[in-house]
């Protein structure tokens, strides 16, 4: 076996040191970006907003637009009511999850598992502990800008997302973009945002209307 010459070894050591410095600098930058994002998210204790949801095809055409009313109350209260075009309500108190579909006259009740929730719901609830392990975090703006954009690039090759973008305007949540690998994009545009108002816990409980079918899937999994 031929041993590498001294020049090759020194070049390899130099490259390793340089890359180590770059990795360290990148790690520090990502930590700073995560801290900025975390600060903005942790400033949300409750949130009420009207949401316009767009499903955008890869060619830029809008496949569907929905009007949604949402409420959030940390640590576990989440309310997401689609008003148009197809009415539906998803609400949880952190223990049970209700999925009410008026058109079908039924409600499905399940035991709630926060680890199964969508990324956006996890972020809004302040669950950012594993972000650095699962995403590369970049900012597209400085902390002094009125508009702040954070990009989350999944580290896992099998992620369904290419990129997630979270946007704030004057420290208030403005938009969330989810870019899927199939080319489709989901856009949530937040309007009439009211942060940290008192929200009654009863908002995150659901009492099924009389006469609808109740399907309980609350068995242990």
C-alpha cells in the first residue's frame, strides 16, 4: 500500500482545519438564527387570526383557496376551523382531538398525540426543541428589519418538504410557506392577528351537536 506523501497529508490537515472553522461559524450562525426564531415564537402565548390558505400547483396556479379561523393557546389548545369552501373543524385540548365535518354530519374523536401534529402547529405551540436536529435554519433578513423571514431546510432525505418559510411582520406572524417535494406549495397568510388575548379553555373543547354520528377512536395505540 502506497502511503500519502507529506504534501498530501499537510493539504488534508489544512482542509480539515478550514472546514472545521467554517462548520463552527455556520453552527454559530444557525444557533443565532434559531434563537431569533425561538424568541418570536415564544412571545406567543395565545393567538387568534383569520387565515387564508392557498394550495398552489407547481405551475403557479391556485388549486384551492380556503378561509380559516384559528385560535391557539399554549401549551396544548389548538382550534382550526375551515369556513370555505368545505366546512370542517379540528380542535384539541391537548388530550382529545375532535374532527367535525358538518357536511358528513359526523365527528371523529381521537386521543391527541402532539408528536403527530403538523410542523406549523408544533412551531406555533412553541415546540422548537428539535428544530436544529431536523432542519438547517437560515434567515433572509436582519433582526432590525420590519419583515423577518426564516427558512427551514429539512436534513432528512425522506422529508416531504423541500423548504419551509416562516415570515413575521413587525414581530407578528405574517405567512408560512410549505414547499412540498412534489412541487405543490401550501401558503398560510395570517390576517387580523391578535396576540396574547385571554382565550377561554372551553374554546378548545367540542360538544357534538345533537343528531350527528360520533366515531370514537380513543383506544390506546
